[in-house]
C-alpha cells in the first residue's frame, strides 16, 4: 500500500498524512500512515451499509480529522462542520 501511495499518487507515504483506500463495494476501507516508527495499515469493514465516499478531484481528497472520524464510523462525513471559534463576550463598562 505504501508503494501504491508513492507510485500511483506521487506522494510520500512517510509524510505523516493518512492515505485511505476504498474497496469497490464501498463496505471496506484501508488506511496507510507512518506513525514515526513504522508504516501502519488499518482495515475496517462495515457489517451493514457503505462508507460515504467523497467526490474525487485530481485523485486527492483532503479531509479534516473530524471528517475522517465520521468516514471511519460510516457516517456521512459531508455533514461534519468544524467548530468555529467563538468570541468571548466583553463585559460592558
């Protein structure tokens, strides 16, 4: 899988990024990432349902950590929105 990242995507599998691959039926995914000590392979199969897969442009999709977590749970990652910074109210003088 690391060789596929390097050769097909032209990316560095040791960069710390997580590379996700989906099976044709969309019920299984594999993640490849470097944790600083070695290359890790994570595999998951959904018992019921399919992974919501993002539309791909230029062969690369960038997801936030929250979106990746939703994808791994089998949820629709597109419905995840990052929490916006809220301003602390200033006491009136």
